[in-house]
C-alpha cells in the first residue's frame, strides 16, 4: 500500500513540475501570453493537489471502513449481511468524493476563464 501511495504521490509531483515546462514551450512558440502562462501553471499545480488530497482522503477512509467491517464480521459472522450493505453504501459515497475532486480538477484545467 505504501509503495502504491508513494508512486501516486510521485506521479502527481512529476505532473505538477512538468506541466509548467510544457506551458513554457507553448509560451515560447507564441501560443499563450504571460498572463495565461501564470494562470495555467497555477491551475495545473492546484488540480494536481486537489486530486491528490481527494484520492488520499478517500483511500484512507475506505481502508479504515473496510478494516472495521472485516473486524466486525470476524467477531460475529452471522451479522455479515447487516454489515455489508452499509459498508458498500459508505464506500460508494467515499468514492464519489474522489470523483468530485477529479471533476473540480478537470474544471480548473479545461474551463477557459
């Protein structure tokens, strides 16, 4: 888990630092102005941070909830049906928060202000 999390974080950091370089190339080619360059650079960094925080928060929440559900089922196997339904609903709600973070990041990146 730690290895996957570190790969995800490093990928987001790489994206945050490589995107402004691509924008600098576009600025040198005359495709964007100085004001747009500053906005797009900050938008890329903000989008990366938004997706990263959303993914880490949802991942931690899902891990804790699943661990507690498995613990509850291990203590009382007869209650597995009553535990699984709220667990699945809770996991779906946590995952929707990650998707909201992704949607906000996509809006930051692709909507022209």
